[in-house]
C-alpha cells in the first residue's frame, strides 16, 4: 500500500537490525547497500576498510529513481538512511504528496550517543564509521527537525501503522458494494433512487470513467458525495488517467484523451475537480461485519496476508496475475482463507461469471458500458445479496461491417489518387493500364493500419477506365495483434454466429478476368509477372475443369477467385503437406468495398471447376462456446482432425475477420528465423527468446550443421532431420 517509512538515526544506531527484526528487508532501500553496489569497500589510511563516500550524487540519484519506481506502483517502501537533514525529508515529503503516500518516520535519535558508538564497533569492519562522524550526526539531529506532515514514531510503535480490518457491525445496517460504472450514470441513479441513508455504507469499487457516455454526470455525482462519512471510493485502473489530468499531464489512453477528457471539460469540469476527487480514492476496504471478514479491492487478491500494508496498490487496482486469471485468483482465495472471510472485486470478467463466482468471492464487473448490467452486492445480517440492473444508456459499438463504396469511375479514381499520394505507406506497380497497390514495409513496421493501408493488399485497378480488375482480402489481423483484436475485446466485436475455417499454409493468389486481353488475369505478391504468379498459373491450369466456362463466369460475375497455394516444390512454408495443393478460399467481387460470395456458393464453384475448397471447421453461436473452443485449439498438442495446421480464420456474421496462429506453427516459424540467422552469421542474437530445451537444442543443432558444407536449409527438412536425430515428438 502507499506507505513510506523513513528510518532516522546515526550510522550504527541499529537501523539495519531494526529492519531485519521487523521483516522489512525486502521492502527497504538502503543507501549503504547502493553505495556497495556502486563501489566495493576501500582501504583507509588507518589500515581498515570502509564504504566509499565518493559516489554520493550517483547513490542518491539511484535511490530516488528506485523509490519513485516503487511509488508509481504504490508499493510499501522503507528508506534506510540517516535522514538527518530536514531538506532530505522534505524531498521525500514532496514525492509522498505527488503519489498520495502516507509518510512515517521511525525516530531512533533517542538512542544515547555512547550506545550508538558501542553498536558501531560491533558492526562488520567495512560498515564502521569514525566516531567523529557519529558526533556530527548527533549534532545535526539537534538542529535539523522532522518537518510537519510526517508522522513520527518511536521504534516500538511500528505496529500502529499497519492496516487492519474495521468493524462496521454496529455502525451500519447494511453495506452496499457497487461495481464498475464506466461513465454510466443513468443505471447508477436507478440503483440509488431511494437515496443513501446515513446508517448504510456505500463502497464504490472503481472504474468510474471511460467507455460510457455519461462521464460528466458520474464525476459530478461522485464529487458531491465523496465527503459523506458513509461513502468509500476505491481506485480503479481507469482513474489513473484522472491523476495525469489532475497534474497537468497527458495520459496514455486514447479513450480518455479523445473522448472522456473532452466530455469532462465540455461539462464544466477541470483538473482541480479531478485532483480533489482522486485524493479521496482508497486502495481497498478491509472490514468485519456480523462475524464476516470482507476484503474489497478493484481487481482482486489471491489471499489476504497477515500484513495487508505490504501489498502494492498496483496489485489491488490491476489484480493478481494476468487479466484473465481472476477465476484462479478466486479459487486460491477460497482455498487459503478461513470460511468466514470473503472478497469482492470488479475489473475483470472474461468468462461472463455470475456475481458470486465462487464460494466466497463476488465479481462486480458486468460490462455495464456495453449494455450489460451494473452489478452490486449487499451485505446485511442475513448475508450477501447480489443485484444486477440492466443498463440501457450506452455507446453503441462501431459497426464492424466494411465501409461501402460505389464502383463508379469517379470514386475508383478518387481512391487511386489518394493511394498514390500516400507514398510512404503504399506502393504502386504498373503493368500497362493495370496498377497494383499494396502496403509498404513502413506501414507494416509502423503499424500504420487505416482505411487506405488495409485496403491496399492485392488490389489491381485499371487506371485507364477506373475499374477493379482483381482484388483479395483487406488486411486483417491475428487475435491479440491489435487493440481491437485482443481476445477479451472480441466478445464485444463479434456478431454471432462466427465461423472458423482452416488456415492452410501457403501463399495467396488471385484469378480473375481481364477484358483487355480477353483472358484470365493471374497474380500473386502484387504482380502478374513474378515467380509466384507463374507457380499459381501452373497449379491453376493443372486443376481447372472447363477453363473457358470459368473465364466466362468470371467475366459475367466480375469476381476474383482467391486461392491458397501450397507449393511443396517451389515454395514450401512451415507446415508439411504430402503434395502441392490449391485451395479455393473465397470469391470476391471486383469493387472497392470488400464483398464476397457465401461459403455455399464457393463449394458449388469448387465442385464445378475442380478446385478443393477451404475447410469449414466449426460454426459457433455464442461467446461462451467460442471461448471454450479457443482454449481447446490453443493447446500445445492440438491437431485438427489428426493433422497439423497453421491455424484458423474466424469470420463473424457481418464480415469481421481475425486469424488464429497455433503453437506448432508459431514455434517452427520462430525456429526458421533461428536457422536462417545461424546459417548466415553463425549465431542468433535474440538468445533470450529461446525459452525451452527443444528451442535451445535446435539452436545447437543448427550451429553444428552450419559447420558442414552441404546441409538442408529449409525448415521442413531441418525439422524432420532434427526430430529424427533427437527422437523428438
């Protein structure tokens, strides 16, 4: 928790011993220890060794850097130094004010100077200081006082600062715990429509702002009630943005800066309000009521330690473990804590858990900002009572349907002009009247994904007449690759049902009709002329039945056939196939807006013209089933119908698409880069990424092969040789 404890006393007075006796070592920053990190003990003129005092600027810079890093996380911190100067303590005081810390000073200057000198002689020789140095320190203690605002403790008063449960049994009739609000004031006021009587306690669990459309109303309401004795406001992770605003800074949250902050300022609120409200936020509530002990935090702890003060605020606010680990946290809490001890928190609920998520843990995250429920739980003499109130006032999620364009000459050429102007992120290749547009390496590395760069992927336009000749998919992303594709966000993005298709491991190719040549237009890798286009051409004509009829179909329907080309001769990838194969993925309309034929028609076209069609793996009706399926396929040993695959393409009912890359594919794609690096330079620079025995063993294997003149270089051959040699599965 946000507690800063200073020790004050001369060298040798017993500060280090005090820290050890009170089990504070792992929380302490010691000036002497930092001095020893900067320089080992030095020989002195009297024949002894001692701690060097020549690096003081560096020592104190380091100490304060480490202190600030801990304070930013809200950790309990002990500073082991003499702290003899008022100015030094004021520096700590300023930091405590910034980070909302309670500040204490254990004053050990009451130890008689002769006792201090005696203890000094008992220290290890390198830690001993000259007696005249102790004399100077004691003289300074007489003239340099501890500033006001710092609570002074005697050495035997340390127990008074520890956080202990408060007994509310005789103070309140009942206790209300209100979950994440996220700018949803209407549903909050509906819940509080009967007022907030003084004999009832109201605990708000944090996350008051962002995502909702009533942030102003929520902040004004909380500001008006924050001083009520029967109101406790906890800090959520979203309130940190208020802290930045309160201190004149800019947060890292686009949602807060672009939406919430503008709403607050337009509503007549300013940073002063944010500052005053933020000062009222608590890190937790720990109380007793009717023979029950209850811990309330924003995000949940796995157990309640003997000394709750020593738990960092960051863990109370952001939770123990990963965001998705809350069920494990609850299960651990139930196992470790007594039967009369309970926990209430919000913040995370990826499994759509009920309010009472385990025997003694309650979850108050209900996605209220997305049209879910405001969750609350009441505790009275009869026990806990969960409450859910549906929210009807919220911001609709952006439609994930691709933007529609008309295919008039004017609109197509307008798009072409815009694409040509964006030379950093989009490149153009010309083949007579036909130009291909694709995103550049800079777009990839800068992650510059917008309407233009996502569209410019396998897009071929006849710039003479303003028509789309061929097109593939717009750029889409892996799960967890982008903010909008984070797994936990997909439950709000997906429009069910969703369908998973097997993602084969090859290269994309396109086949359409070119009116200028009255022939097929075949292209891959942004060109109809390269090797990949040639390999696709060979595979296409080897497979197609009745090509004249297909050409007529492509002309009449004005569509592009999109293929996955698995060429085990010319371009093998990561996944091993017995033979080269050509998979028809989709039939896409030749227009700027992305639109494709339904899967049933793709199957019909594949059957008619002799193409194997992508495999439909499963259709899923709801988030719960999708989550379970996802966990199944992400198992390390997962195979689809007995075969190893790259992954899946997921498509929802309005065309939103994401990809899943499976562990086997990701492992051997990584190992391919390892092998390439070893064969090129003899080593692999990112050794820290080799996390498993198999990865390190493969690295050694590649180093051994690199010494030989003739060795395979492709990952499939390398993998087969490696697995056979080491009898790996």
